[in-house]
DNA sequence: TTGTTTTATTAAACCAGTTTAATTTTTTTG
DNA sequence: CAAAAAAATTAAACTGGTTTAATAAAACAA
C-alpha cells in the first residue's frame, strides 16, 4: 500500500506546488534490496528515512551476540535512530530492509534547511513526533499490563500484516520473546 | 532546581518580550499539594503540564487493582497523556503530584492558538518531542537488554535524585518490579 | 507523643518464560 | 533441480522474578 512522502505531508499541513519543488531539492529517493543496510553500528545516523513502500527493521547486537530488533517501519512510517541523528553521534544500531523497499532519505543538513524553507514542516514533524510518543506510551502500557503470551497475541491480532510480511523469529525478537516460546504458543493454540 | 517555562523555550528558540506577553495569555500557573490530582481516569487530558518545580507521576489502575506508574516528571519536564490530549479522548490515566509542585498548564485550545501566534514554538515542541522519542528509544533498549536487577541499579545510579524524592515502591512500580523484589535486591547488595 | 496510615522487609512456595540441544521444514541460490 | 542456508519446531531441565502472607519500621496527623 504505497504512499508518497508529499501525500503524507499533505495529510497534516498545506503544501503548495512551489513547496514541492523545494522539497524535491532536499530529499533523495532510494530503493533497497532485501537485507540491504541503510545504517550500520558505528556510523552516524545521517538521515531520516520515510518508507514509501516496503519494510525496514532496526536492531542492535546484544550481549549474547544475537540481533535484537527494536523497531519496524512499514509503508508510511518514519525510521531513524533519533539519538544518533539529533546530535550526529555514532549509532549502536543497524537499519536494514526486511523486503525490497522504496525509501525517501532526508539528510541531517537538508532536514535543517528544509524546515527553514518550508516552515509548515516544523508543524508536520511536531505532529508526527507527538503521534510517535502517544504510540510509544501505549506500547509501554501494554508491556506493563500484559504477559508475554498476551503481548504476542495482541500484536499479531492488531497488526496482521506483519505476520504476512515478517518472519516469525523477527516478530519474536521485536516483542522480546524467544522464537522457541512463540513456537510453543502457536502449538498450544494451534 | 526550579526552571521557568520561558527559560526552557529560550534554550531552543528565540523568544521576544512581545512573545512572552502572548505566552502569558495562554498559560496558567498552578501549585499542587502532595497527592493532589491533575488528571483522573475517565476525564479528557485537557492540558499539557510543564513542571517548573516538584514532581508528578502518571499511573493507571491495572487488572490487579494496583497503581501502575508509567511516567514521572521532575523540574523542567513536560507531562501529558498524549493519546488523550491529541484527540481529546477519555484518558485511562491519573496524573498526581508526588510532592508539592509548581506547574504551568497549557490547555488544548490555548496550545493550538499559541502555536499559531508564536510559530517558533512549533519548532520548540518538535525538538522536545524528538528528544522524548530518543529517550524512549533508549529506555526500550535498556528494557530489552537488561535483567530486572540490572535495570533497577542502572536507574538508581543514573537518576540518584529520584531515590531521594520518590518512595521506593513508586520506583519499583515504574520499573515494573514488585516492591518485595526491590527489598530483596537491596538486602543482597546491602 | 500517641495512634494511625503508609512504606519497607522477610522468607518460602511457585511458575511463566528461557535455555539448551537436536530435528524438521521452508526458502534461497547456483 | 539439488544443495545449502535460513527459519521453525520439539521437549526437558532450569531460573529470575512473582506471589502470598505476615511482620517491622517510618512518616504523618490529631
């Protein structure tokens, strides 16, 4: 369900044709193959990424040397390591395409200039960030409230498209479960 | 360590004396006694709260009928149920003063008008929200990575002021531990 | 300064979810 | 298509943290 960045802007603020020309100066459009890396551990997160189509995941290598997924982004979602991006510090994360993906890239400097030249975008990003906070507050509430079994079924019922598009072990990782436990749950509830 | 709202704005954007006059039209300053409620379960979160001095906590009543704390705010922090605030929906949370607190209140309608009249504040809130997201990404990483014992000691070492100001059972609740387990940890490491 | 309420401690029984290690199934690739 | 790599399953032993229930200590209010 592809979505263009400008359409997404237009859901929240008014964008003129002149604005679109400016925007196009400061963004890049890339396609990434399955498993291609957008960011690697040790690099600075130089860009914000907007998924027009596809799926990205963010993960780090934990103390057991396994990949711990902390975020996904599907069509119409933003992804970045904000901690690294904001202060241009080294990131501890990888960002990788889960499937072939069309991505809009805004680099740090371009982002700053773009916000000056198209000031409505300050409002757009303020609203988007606010929604991200609301979503993460809700997610934390579920984490406090639910057992891991409930958390798993709540997720797959709420986001059935993930089950279609993302391998089970990645969902397990994102939800903080072992893949073995997910197998056990699926067997139990066939 | 009191901090005024306008000083906080000024850390991120330029605020003129004229702006300050406008701001003062749209904000309210309140003091709350210990245990006084700013928001109650079932009400709409009508305002954003900025703590100039003191401490607020946000919690809900969980399925075991006990208070589950999900957030604190100390001097210089914002607090709101963004989910309820943004769409003016009923909240499931309580917000309560942990100690006597000086709070700046911005109501939903005032917030919208204020952002129009002092447009730099779009930028301020965009940056603040971005920082909140970065902080919550970091918190999630710790949640994935650490055992509950590590999580507890990491928190008390990172935020020693909380241990001074907030009862131990509230910290336990916020960290998702039972108070009994915190006692056990403290005994073990005397 | 005493009685009441709130907060913290103790200890034993318990269990939800992990670990380990092996096997099977599915997907990818040359 | 066959071989290799990636993903999913199975089952048993194990453990970090919870539950329960009772007591003790600290803080607060009259």
